[in-house]
C-alpha cells in the first residue's frame, strides 16, 4: 500500500488534510463547516509552512482530529452568533473586544459585591 501513500504524499497538503477529514464524522455532520474552514487552513499553511515548518507539521497532523472533535461546538457558536450563513454580502462579521484593565477591575468589583450580598443573604437565612 506504499503506492497509495506515495500518491497521497504527492497531493497538496490541504488536500491531504481534507482526505483525512472526509473519513471522519465531520464530513457528514458538518459539511458546511469544512467549506468555511478551508480558507483558514490554507492561510495557516501559507503562513506557517514557510515561517515555522515544524509548527506547520504538528498542525497538519492535528487539524483533522481537533477540527472533528470541536466541530459541533464551532457550528453551535456560529449559529448562536448568526454567522452560519452569509447575509448576502459574502462577509460574516462578528465584533469582539478585549477587556482592558479598567473593565476587569469594575467587573471584579461588581462580582465581589455580588458575592458579599449573597453571603449576607445566606447569613440572614441562618437561625
């Protein structure tokens, strides 16, 4: 079966990944996700196969397993965020932000007060 492996080795690295993915449940359960992931995997290949070939080699081996295992979560998040289908403009934009230190302090302060209030309520309920 070395000739079959030799033929697969001659394939594009992205095709090799997708051959492996085609044999996993993601192929039938989330085919739309495979289509959306292809440009992302291609961009990882384009970047890391040149800048860090060892990293790309590890990624290439891990992508099928990890993508298959996380597909249902990714698909659910896409549905939740409303990005599962294009809105006609060909873009799926989601705005994210990083919490800065001031926001973290405010969140921690609010969380601390909630904990204190809950402790007071629990204390009042005790005989």
